[in-house]
């Protein structure tokens, strides 16, 4: 998912300068760490989170060095959590690249994650940005809680719709709302503006994750069938929750039993995916995604028509309409 240039246009120069600002804080005299860090930087993603920080800052004021610090902190702490997540989930590839734990084993992945985390703390102290650090640290705490709740619920296969929203808010929306809140905070926006940006990020994050979960029922593997990766990992997301809520007790038990016993059997999983589609689970999830999307648009409508505001609108549409 490459973010269109039109979205980054208002902050193009700032994003270029951010590259150097970010990499200079990761310089190390340890040879192996330099190699791994350079590999992480080469395989970095679309930089959605720094983009959100800078757009939020531009929407609410003039971008400053503090904005670069906020974006750097978020990118450092986010990267640290990804490195740790890959170890926990035994992920072998990320964004088309081999994961660090695949190339250098889990111990090095965890230690590199710790290095990124500690670097983020030092950056916050160096620039005396304790307020921004507090915003981001709270987000990381929430993300950890979300992961643990999901693990607990996955073991019991008893996720309700309310549980689902709680999990995705903690796992995904909380970091996106930290980006938009930190961006506004970095330009000394008013308390009202900071709160609006926090809510905007929350709504955007919720829509983002629902779209992500829908993709699992839409994208196909080499056989032309839906990948069903979430079901293979026994993750119950909104489309399936809708099916379960609209099934008889016997049907629900049969579906959950199949997922528990045969989650790694594609022949058993594909019929469940088809049932989700037939039940209206996809349409219901799209409506819920649109509900959060519209709430994000409503907040943007309170701002003057500027290039930054238009870019934010484009970003909301892009995230919720993406196919990959």
C-alpha cells in the first residue's frame, strides 16, 4: 500500500528532512547493530504514522522541530513493537522482506527492538518532550493490553462485538490517535484541537482495522480463494462475529468447533468464509467502517479548507478504500 503523492504534498519537504532526522538518532558503533538497523530502515513501510503526525501538525499550526521529535518517537516505538511482535507471532516475512528474527534469530530481534525503544526514550529526554513521550507511551501500553486481550479471547473463541471494538481500538486505533494527537501537541494547539485530533485518529484507526479485517475475506491466494489468514490464526473479526450473532446456537457451536479443530485446514475454512459472505457479514462490516469514516470526516469538516485538510480527507478515503 503506497500512499499517493497528493496526500504527502503539503508535507513533502518535512518528510524529506525527517528521513535524516530519524536515521541520525539510530547511529551506533556496534557493527552488527548497524547492519540490522540499516536493514530495518531499508525495509520500512509506507510511513503512515509520521505522515499523520506531520499532517496533524500542519492542520493545527506551523511544523516545528518538536513535530520531527514526535514523528521520530512514534516511528522508533512503533518499530520496536513490530520487532517484538514478529518474535511473539513467529512471523518470517514483513512487507516482502525477511523478518529480523528469521535472519538473525529471536534474541537479536528482541535486543534490536529494545535498542529502538531506548533510543526513543533518549530522544524524548534530549529534546525535553516529556508530554509527547507520555502520549506515545500510553499508546504502547494500550497496544500491549490489546494483544493480551486478543490472545485470551482467541484461546476461548468467545469474542463479542464489544470485545472486538475494544481490541482493535487498543491494538490499532490507539497508536493512530497518538500520531494525530502528538502532531497537534507539537505545534502548541489548543486543548480543544488536541482532543479533536485524538478523536479523529481514533475513528480513522477503527476504520483502518475494519478495512484490514475485510481484506482477509476479499484478497485471494494463488488458488484464487480468500486467504482466510485470520481464521487460520483463530482470530474472530467483525464479519465472522456478525455471522455468529445471526446463527442458531447449534450452528454457532459447529462453526466455532470447526475453527478450533481445523483452523489450518483450508478445505474446512473456505465454507465458513462463504457463510460469512452469505450472512451479510461483509456488508455489515463495511457499514461499520463507513460509520467510523464519517465520524472522521465530521471532525475534518470543522477545519478550514486547506491543503493539509484536503490531504487528511484523501488519506481517510485512501485507507478505507484500499485493496491491498
